[in-house]
C-alpha cells in the first residue's frame, strides 16, 4: 500500500491525467461502442520525423505490415546509429496501452515515450499499431502482435543496418503489458529464423478478474484506470459469454495456463502504489516465480498508472535507468 493517501504529483501531471480520463469518459458509450469521430479530435497525433527532421537525436518513420488489418509500426532510430554501419543495437518491440480500445503509436504520449526509449538506451524501437476493440475483440490483438514478430523475422532489413534482431525485447504498458505476455507465450510455439526475444519489460500490465481486490476498491475513483473504465474495456474485449476470469484477463487465476514448460523471457515488471491494478500485477509476479520464471519487480509506491507518460518525473528517469540495466544484463548473459 502507498505511504500516503494521495500521490504527490505536479499540477501539470494531475491536469493531464484528468484530461485523458475525461476523453475516455466522453467517447466511451454504454452500448459498448466508442465515438471515434469525437476521439479523432481529442487524441493528438504526431507525424513521424524522418532523418532529415530528427528530434533530440531520433528519427522515425512508419512501416505498413498488413494493410487489410491496418497493422503497421512506427520505427524509431537513433540518428547516430543511422549514420554508423558498425554499431549493433537491440530492438525494442513496443505495444502501447489504452485498454485495447484507445491510442496508437502516433498518439502524443507514445510517440514521446518511444523516442525517449530510443535515445536513452540506445535502441531501435518498433512501436506497434494493432487492431482495437470494440470492433476487433480477443484474440485479434495477440494475433497482430505475433504477426509483427513474424514480419520482422523475415524483413529485418527494414529496421536498418544497426538493428540486431537476435536481441529483441518485448515491451508494453497497461494493455500492451497484457499483450506482450500472451505474445511471449505464443512465441514458444513458433520457429523464427533469426529473431530472438531475450527479455520482457512489462509496465503496469492490464490484468484483472471477477474478484475485487483491495487496491481496486481503495482506488476505485482514480482517473484513467477506475473500475468502471476497466470493466468496460474487458467487456468489449473478451469473447461473448466470458467473464473476467478468462485466461487472457486473469492470467494467474482459475483458468490460468501452465507455462512451467514455456520458454518465457526473463522479465522486468513495473508496478505503482496508486495503480488500482497493482494487486493483480503482484499476483502475476508471484505466478511467474511459481512457474519457474525469472522476474524482477520494481515498485514506485507513490506513483499512478502510466506515470511514465511524463519524462520530467524523477521516477520516470529512475525507471529508464532500471530498464537500461536490465537490457544490458540480458545481452551480457547471451554471450
């Protein structure tokens, strides 16, 4: 539990989170649909920045993978790497959050976050656009994630000469954290020619269940991730007739998959004290450990859900440093 009753956050952070929460509220309909026309006016999109217009040492471009399903990714490359043919950089395959229903790689928070990842580590970043609910339900998002990895395995040249796809990391926040877990499980059934996932970085993953946990009850009225919002997101994601104990939602619950024999990547798990999902995330941590998987837990007791949207927060800088250390450790262990 957090050490204070309310998180001590700058007013800009509080205001931004309230705006994001309001956007969700006014575009989400009770009949299980989203007002996409209104959302398009409120979800601020940023264009890619080609090498000639790189920002803070990072260039970006968009790559189409499947036009039928609108599966594409935004590619972020450190400008110094683009100029060097001798460097070898790890590849971050990033899946954005948004309850499976909102956001894209071009949305302001994720364009900025992936640019931060790219220049901080440094790394090649592939930020994935996958199909969204309510139009596309389970398991569309997991299928799209796997399709991206298959594409990269066969078309690694699109990432540039600096990219080393034998050193890939699956990274995702919120719904993206849920997505990378299920993609990681599915990877074990695939035979890739070159691509290898050597680590998983799960940022406040979106898990749940029929039970109401202590953190959900205590924090039921927080912005962004309140119970009414998460219940709605699960309702339009899960198969008809399923409840929140479905294995895609409650991964460690009564319908949990046995992953003890799955070649699951070493995992770094981020949780925060003022995130209503924190109890589910800690159950995931314990479940991975009991399943014989290596997992490291990082906790920020006084932070909120998706606090890393804000690069100026000291906790965001601390987390970036932890991720860098984790990535270096996994790459050293390969040798």
